[in-house]
């Protein structure tokens, strides 16, 4: 595989081989990003395709400051946010006064595999899942999230804290199921 800089140069010269190389280099990882925001594999594929169209159309704007992968990731997140912006703004929001809600309610549990955690996050309602991913995983500030999703900063915070609360409960349930399963196995 050629260095990324050479592939980018080829893409800027509209060489199909370079475009395919760029897609092949980043599509699997970016599909994972898209899947965190999508409701299903089909939606994730749509986000990925729309994102790569933007990557190729805006490639001339990449200034080689920071990582290219980070630049591509940000495009994918923005496409996902745009795709769900309308849906999210129409969904009911529960504002929580106590932002310091006891997330540290010790979930003393087994270590979950990454795939298990992604699957659990996928079960969150869309408005919570998207804000959770943008804040906790991508590192966006609530101000950035509010602008990207056209919601207030308080709504972003509230959705994040609600997502955390739901995740804690789901992790506890998964731990209990695993414990019961282990107990059942030990009895036999």
C-alpha cells in the first residue's frame, strides 16, 4: 500500500486507482464509525457512501494539519449527524436537573468485549446514541453537538446523561445474565 500522502495526491489528480486505494484503506474503520450512529447496516452503508463522496469532493480542503484519518472520521460523524438531525429534533427530550447523576454508580462487573459494548450502545434510542457517541467516543463538546444536531446544549447534556444512565442499567442486566449463566454452568 502506498503512503497516504501519495494516495491523496493521486485522488486530487482524479486517478481511480488512488480513489479505490483511499476507500480500501479507510472504509472498514469508517464503517465501524458509521455503524455506531446508524440504526442498521443499511443506514451505516448509506452514511459511509455519502461520507466518501464528501471526502473526495472536499479532499482539496484538507490542509495536512492533524491526521487525515481524523479528518475523514469527522466527515463521517457530520454526515451521520446531518442524517439524524431532523429525527432527533422531533424526539421527546427528558431534561435532567442533576447533571452529575450518579453514573459512577459502580457497575462492578466483568470486563466487556468491545463488540459487546458496541452492541449495547446500538440499543440506545437514536437521540441518546448519537449524542453519546459524539461526546464520549468522538470527543465533541456539547456546544459542537448542539450545533451539529440543531439542539440546545442542555438537550445535548441531558441526552448524554440519560444515555449513560440507560447504559449503566443495561450493563448491570448483562452482568446479571452472565452471572446467572455462570451459576447454571457451575451447577451442572
